């Protein structure tokens, strides 16, 4: 007798399947495979998505990173900081901007999957 297979998790799904789940959810459709639907629903309802910081609009972190980057460059130029320091500050702001955009994209994807999964 073989042991039953462990339930699928979001991390177990291939990238193509995850993309398909999000694409279908964006069109208002659930994935046809119940195991994939269950894994997607568990991912979309993780406690981290309901964390207090995630209640802010998705554009907050990218805009804050862009504004912070501009301010750091202006301050760096105003105090005559060396160029390597300004380059590091700009790189840090770009990384924060990219991470914010990725986070906003993941949050909107999770919201679309939740909306499809919560529908009767």
C-alpha cells in the first residue's frame, strides 16, 4: 500500500502553471484542476497577505522608493557627496522600487485568485 501524495503547494507548482492560474484569475476563471485550485487558494489566503502593511495601496512602496531615491540624490548632490556614494544610493532606491513593484504585482495576483476562489 502506498502512502497518499502530499497535497500540492504553490511552491510545488511549475512557473507555467502559476502564470496560468493568475492569468485565468484575471479573467475571472478558476483553474480546472482542483489540486492546483486548492494550492492557489492556500497561497492567496496566506496570513502575510492580510498583514497590516499589506492594507496600504499597492503603489505606496514603489512611489515611496522613487521619492526617496530622488531625495537621496538631491541631498547627496547638495552636500557634495562623492559620486560612488550617490551611485550606491540610487542603486538602493532602484532595488526598493523593483521590490515594491514585485510586491504590488504579487498582491494583485493574490487578490485575483482570492476573488475567484471565494466566488460560489
